[in-house]
C-alpha cells in the first residue's frame, strides 16, 4: 500500500469522509476491490478491467461513506477526478438524504463542486507528499 488516508468534509449536515487507498499495483487494487465486494455480499462483481474504483456505502455513525482505490500507473488527474466525482455524487446523496428534489443542477451545484474540488485537492497533496507525483 503506497498510501491510506481519509479526507474529512466538515461543511456538511453531519461528519462525512472519504477514505483513499493507493495500492501498489492495479493487480493489488483489483484483489482488494474483489475482497471488499465479497465482504459486502456482492460475490459476482467483476473487477478484471478496473483501474480505479469508488466503493460507496453508508453505515450508522460512521462518517466514512466512500472508499476510493487508486494505483499506479492509473493515478493521473483524469482518474483521480473521475473517482472523486463518483464519491462527490454519493456525498451529495447522503447530504441531501437521497431526496430526489435535491438534484445537482446549474446554479445549485456549488456544494457539489466544492466537495469535488476538496477531494481532488487533498488527494493531490497526499500524492505529492508521498512523491507519487
Ligand atoms: Zn466510473
């Protein structure tokens, strides 16, 4: 494991966080994703083409609602932004209690965009500090 850190989102209705794991290799990432899926009762999940993933969940009393897995060489800005966008969409849903009236629309997207920026910013800092970038 190259890195394992948690990003906390404080500007929310309750403590929210995203855990980020940077695996040594794509093979290690796929194995960990498979283990996670089996633990969450999804035995048929196929990760053979996966280069990055965002597992989303929600457990009472746990601020961590997403786990993003990344691994070299798929560690560039594109993959980071892609997986963090998945996490930000899930954070939006938790923040708005899955109420369909709260759609992400132009003009009402500031919190979503701020969360996405924060996730990408903090991940980038961690990747730089660990000399992965
Ligand atoms: Zn995707």
